[in-house]
C-alpha cells in the first residue's frame, strides 16, 4: 500500500523540524558586549594580550575599548570614565577594568552587578565608586581564581588584567559561566569607595551657593566639568544668559574666579569669552569658547579640586 501524501508531508516536516528543535534546545547563552578599560596605553602588547584571551574564550565575542589612556594609577579617573559611559551600553554588557596599582596584593578581585544588569570586573580598589552610588549594587562576588583564571598563569602575579579579568569577563560575556559561578558573594556595601565632596546646596544670608568638585576635564578642549547636576543647579534660579560666579579651589586655595553667563551652547558668547553651560551628562561646566579654560588658568581635576557656584544678582 502506498503511503498517503499527508503521511509523507508529516514525515518530511518532522524530519526537518527535529534537528532545528534540537539545535534550539542546545543553543548557547546570549553573548554580550565586552568593554575594556585600562591605564596600559597601546604602545606595547598588553591590550592585545587581553583581547587575545577574550577571543580565545569565544572568537565571536564583540570586544570594544572604553579607553586605555587613563593616566598611570589614576583610579578616580577610571571610576569617572565608567560613570560617564556605562549607561550607554545595554544591560548584560561586561566591563573589564584594570587600573590596579595593588596588583598581586591582598586587594580583592570582584565582579559587581548593577541593578540594571551590567557587570564590572576588576580590582575592588575604588574603581566602582561612582557606578555603585549611581546605579546601585544588585550583587557583588569575589572572583574564585582557583576556578576562574587563565590556564597556565598561576605563577604570573602582575598581569591580572590578562590572566583573571579579561578571562573572567570574556567567560561571563560569552555565557560560558553564569554570574553565580564567578565566586562567593560579598556584602554589597563592602565595595571600596573613594571619598569625595558630593555636590551640595549651601544656604546662607549672603546668598545660596553650590559646592562640588572637578571630577574630570574635557581633555581635548580643556573645559572644566563639575559634579553639580542640572537638578541642583536649577535651585539657584539661574536663567539663560544670567551671570554666574564660579570659584575654583585646590586643597582650599583659590586658583581661579570668573563671572560668566549661563549659556546652552559655546556659540552663546564671542570667541575667547568664558561661559557656564551644562555638559553632555547635564552637569555644570565652565569653558572658553574655542579656547582651553583649564590650560589658561592652570586647572586640573580630582577629588581635591573644589568648585563653588553662585548666582550674580542683577
């Protein structure tokens, strides 16, 4: 008896569907972006070695660079660059961060997971100060180097960026391990944080002022960024074109004082003139239109560079 056309069609459909269903069941976990940040520079092979480790874990990984030009050992600047960029990457992204003057010492190697589901791999030395404060710590885990370390690297003590962090970050981004397999849980509040002056509104009889710090400079153009957010700045009731006084101090010593208008764009003032504006993170900043404010006034950045802002009454 000949098989019916319906039976033939069903058998053919099952044959075609079977492997596809099996393949779907065995599909690997979703890959996520791996983002590298170091103070290594790119004049030698250190960054390439980290990339090689990542591609050795999974040749299909998407590996990008945040920056490798953090000044030597500048943990604070590394913390700020994470704060500046991380939220523009999708949830699941894995950031490998190596500004690690204490490499090989007793400082912990960790992976921090934020509440929005991004992962930060590196030494627990203050690098995650601003990320932890802004985004919150969903969970913190110490890397178990007995299970999560590049094979053959046990006697290497000074390149955890390659041997531990790039390896763990790549395994996490590729889905080769879960976050739970990184290592034991640490208390979320134990994240090491760098102390600094948070932006605050100070009220007085002589007029309100906002105090903060200069966390970073706009390196290319010399604009002076502050940690004073738009929401706090607005409490001074400063409108477009209103005059603003900015005082900049280093370790309590006045370095620069300027009165400049608040503008939306650099074109709001003539070339060479100062202005106060909101930068791309909607924090207050000071600049010279088509000039370098920091270089002109010998201003740098960091937790010991303070800033005070007041409204100049008409």
